[in-house]
């Protein structure tokens, strides 16, 4: 999607002579892209512009790396299966203070920076919140001058591209590397071998002390690193994001080749490519495939080997590892790194179990991102044993150590001991990755205050009893550089003109805006910015979907992965009910509203995909019904990604954060919307609880059951059918959907979805409907008084500085990693 920009906010005053930069672009185009300006395509210009900024990053990159090495600074290694980074060019221009110079330099060659920026692929190496958080953290760590390395997988295909055909989600391969990737540096010389399968043999150790285990894998691959520089604000530091790609150890099997089997000779190459070809498109939904475990081990093992190698290039041995390194596990996906470090310590570097365990336990930290049972990873023991026989032994040894401690404490009964065990024994035996990460880490954190409390009370209650000091909270945050300065230049300029530049470096200075919340003139300016952003979105929707929208309507936005617990269904049912009321009471003074939806469903998640179809069915019927008189529109924007979010969030009036309480670990979209001056309608879930504390109860619309009430209802006999009977509005809307009013071509399409609400209603849609609907009517009332609405919106922007990922990272740095900030 294109951005029509107003002047950007820069990290530094102008520092380049534009004509020099313009010459440099031509040089680069000629000698590094191989084109003359007269024949250069837009992609060529994009490539040249990126290479020019990249050159400037490299000096700082080398300098940052050298400084950390010479000073012996403690380093943070952030291991994550996902990095949802989006486009990088604006980040780099803006953090280096080159945006306006570059705009002019390109304009001197008749190239529009916004047009080429829109061609940069949106790197979607992640599913949703967890991956985007990793990207925000990388940017904040560089901005706070923390020596940090991100480690992940260089998927050839990121998250699928979503098209909507006849209202249904269709998944298409995403090919972000099609035009090459000018950001990355391949480092073949830095490759490691990664093994799978085979067997373990004991040999007498050379030191004559007991035995040593030798793992002989049957399959071997190379992990080749590709490095991307990540620039911090004002170019303070440039850190590396190191993504591993699988390659064959022997690209061509010569025996097969010589025997004339040319296809068979490439078998190894194909097997290797398959390993890192595709990102698993499921989030909080069981994947459970062998390939996924292989991916997890592949990137964890390569990263741990790299970390150990770097440490030993400066220090004599690995005893000092915990003083110089923290390896942070972003969820359990890299938890196998605990066993891999143990293996290297014991089998390669000659440590005994006790010494290795003491080092490992002081080196790892772990963040949990979800309590949903279906997302808690565990692997069948037979699969684990076959792929990673040595790691299985190590996990048994760790388990024995932990269970010995548990038993000897005398504080645990058999049920509790079973919960603590790393091996689930209730049916098919499975390795519990959460328990492995928990016992292998010195710190275990949740991502919002509520989520951390629930972790203590639910999934990890017994482990928490065993290690009561281990669980701590680090409420999530977002980077204001991307989620305000870059995506909303109009608002950023207004804030700057109003309170000056201090907030550019200290986001909590936004609180100075509080003083302007009642100021009529400022309110007018604030709402003019919102209006301009809304017009931009209206234009995009008209181009992409051919739907015309009224920019004066209330823009009500729910954008995130499609999941039953996030309750897009609650929002759609409310739209249906509103539609019904608008038609039954045409005499009432209805307010024009547009409900926007966007998001992807896991390809195997039937109900989530059906919810997408329902949103599209409802949109078709409502948008084409003249009796609605344009008072309500429903829009589903296809292919939600970081770039789409960057357009939609600045244009939102109302942010929908309506998950069933207790199920959304934090949410980060909620923070992005509030920062851009949208009001939140939400449940007391995840970080919404803290959002309310920060913006003030009077500036947010909270409704529905609390997490505790949800738990109580579930423990009692929850009867959704009875609730539905008592709510005429809900009943009417459910009947309309269930009987095919929105699907006349297939009236039974939503029968099961709706009867699911009548029968079990796992996500408490019925229980919360009336409260939600009244909260929406309260929103209408607020919208009727613009001065009041603006005041509330301004308070939101002014008071959410705390949700910056800079604050989050400062807390990680001082309370977990113990690195200076
Ligand atoms: C789990 C699984 C399990 C099966 C295979 C694929 C797969 C992929 C990802 C996940 C973990 C999903 C967890 C997640 O994304 N949690 C989100 O984390 C955000 C950042 O902390 C947080 O704001 C969201 O509330 C939380 O849902």
C-alpha cells in the first residue's frame, strides 16, 4: 500500500548534501546494480537507495561489533522462530536522519520515494504478535545501545499471502526474496553443521574420568548465516539479525552423479532446502509436524554453536559464559537450545553434568507468550528420540535432577510431581517444552501483569511453587519509531509543533500533551490529522476493494490474527444486530460507522476461516442494502501485514480489543492504536488492564467478564442457551446468521458455528454480548460530542508512552539480562 507522506521526522538534522547523495545514487545504480538511469526500473532505484543507506550502516555496524568485543560487554542473544520485521528502508532512513535528503536526491532523478518504498517486500517472517514483538525489541535494543544479536530462520516463504475469493481466504505462497534482498549479507564462512538422527555411543573420556557420549547423526546439514543490520534511533548502534538458511553439506552426491542419476544426485540439496523453506502459518494452533521440530533444532543448534564460538574467541573456557551472555528464548520454540548447550558443554568441552547444568541454568531466560493449551508445545517421545537421541538422554538427565530436588524437598504430592516432570506420561509420552524452558532458565517472564499472574496460578503453578522467585512480569511494548514517527508523520509533526522535540528521545514526554487535551485549537488540529489519515485509508479501500467510504464516519477497527478467542465473531454479531436495529428504527439518529476487519487465519483452522467468510458475507449484504443509507459499512481488507497495519492504525477512531478475558497474553495492537489517538473498546484482558491504568478509566471503554468471572462461569454450569433466550438482540442476530440471511446461496453455511455458541460457547460470546453491545452504544454517545471524543483521544496519545518497547527493554536489561542501559 502506498503512503502519501507529509515530511518525515528525522533522527538528526540534515547532514547530507543532497546533490552528493544524488550522485551517489547514480554511482550505485551503475556499478552495483548495473543499470543506467535511463533504463533503470523502480526496483533498480529501490535497490540503489537501500544500498546507499546500507553503506552508511556498515561503518556503524563494524564499530558496534568491535566496541562490544573489545570492552568485553555482556551480550544478549534473542532466539526467536519469528521476526515480523516488515519493510526496513524507512526504518533505516529515518533512524539515520536521511529521509528528507533521500527524498530530494531521488526526486532529482524524477523518482518518487513513496513509490519505490511501496515496492520493498514486507518481510513477514512471523505470524503475529510474538514475531512483531521480536522485531520491535530488535529496534529498541539497538536504540538503547545494547549489544544484542537476533537469531532466527531465513524462511524462503514467509507468512502466506491472503487473497479473498468469493469471500473465502485463499493462501498463496509469499515470495519476498524474488527480487533479491539488498539488506542481507551471506556469510558462508560462518556455517555450522547440524545433525539429525543416528545413535549415541559411550567412550571412555580422555581425561580418564568416566564416560563421554558421542552422537553420530545420520543426517547432516549446513546452517549458513545471513546477517541483516538493524539500526537504532539516531544510528547509535547497529546490531545484527542473523537468520539461518539450510544448505546441503555435499551439494551433489558425486557417486550418484557419476552413475548417471543426475536427479538423485541433487536429493541432498532438495532435502536441505525443505528445512528452511516455509514458515509454519499457525499461531496458537497445533502444528505438531516433524519438520517444525527440525526447524526448531536447526536454528537453535546453529545459534548456540555460534554463541559458544564467539565466547571462546575471547575467553579461555565456558565457565564465564553466564557472566558474558544471556540467551533469551522467545517462547518455547528455541527451548531445545538448553539441551544443545548441555550437549556442547558435556560432549565437546568435557564438562560433567553438574558443571554443565550450573552454567546452562544461569545462561537462559525464557518468555512465555500464551496460556492456550493447544499452543503449549510438546513432542512425542519416539519422534524426539529418533531425531535427537542425545538430546533425549540429556532431557531425561535434567528431569531426573529436577525430580530428585522435588522429591527431597518433601513439599509436593504425586499429582504435582507429575505436572513438574519434563515428560508427560498421561497417554502418549511427550516432552514438554515449557517445562524444559522453565527449569533451564534463571528467569521466566510473562508479557502483561494479568498474564504473569495467570501463569503462576495455572500452567506453571507447580513449577512456581518449586522456584517461587523465577516468574516475573515484563509488560510488552512497541517501538514508537515505527508505530508513530514513521506510520503517522502528520501526528508526529503536530506533536512536535506543540510540545517540541523532547519526545523524540524520551517518549514519556508525550505526557506534556495532556495539557492540550481541552485546548480547542489543538483538538481541531488533532482531529484534522486523524481526518487526513482516514482519507488516505478511504483511498486505499476504494482502490483495492472498490468500496466507497465516508471519512466522517466512525472508523471501528479490528485487525489481528483471526482466532476464536480474539472474538471477531462477537464483533460481527454486533454488526448484524446493529444492521437489524438501523432497519427497524430508521427514525433514530444513527451515527455512520465503518467496521474494518483484517487478519489471516491458520490454513488448517476451519472455524477461523469460516469467520472470514462470514465477515465477507455480512459485508456484502449490509453494504448493498439501500435501507441502511450508508450508516453502516463492513469492510474486510485482505492480506493483513505490517504495511497494512501502518496505514490502518493511524486512521482508526476505535480499537477493538475484545478477547475472552484471560486468553490474550498481552496484545500489542492495543498499544499501537492508543498511541495514534484511537479509543479502545476492550475487555479486561492482557495489557488492556494496564492500558486502562495508564490512560485513565474515563478514557477507555471497558466491558464484559473479568478473567476471574470467566473462570467461575466455566467452573459452574455455563448455559449459553439460557443467556441467548434472555437477549432479544443477540437471539435475533444469531438466528439471522444461522438461518442463512447472509448466505442465501448456502443457508446452512453457519449452522454449526452458531449452534456451537448455543451449546458450549467456549469463548463466552453469549455471556459478553449485551455488555459489548451497550458499550458500543456508549461509544456512539461519546462520538456525538466531538470535543469530548477528541479530549479522550488526546489523553490516550499523551499517556501511552509507557508502552514503548524502550521501557520494556530497559526492564529486561536491568532485571533479567543485567546489562547496562
Ligand atoms: C505457537 C505455536 C504452536 C504450534 C505451532 C506454531 C506456533 C506458532 C506460534 C505459537 C505461539 C503463539 C504465541 C503468540 O503469538 N502469542 C502472542 O504474543 C504476543 C507477544 O507477547 C502477545 O501480545 C499476544 O497476546 C500473544 O497472543
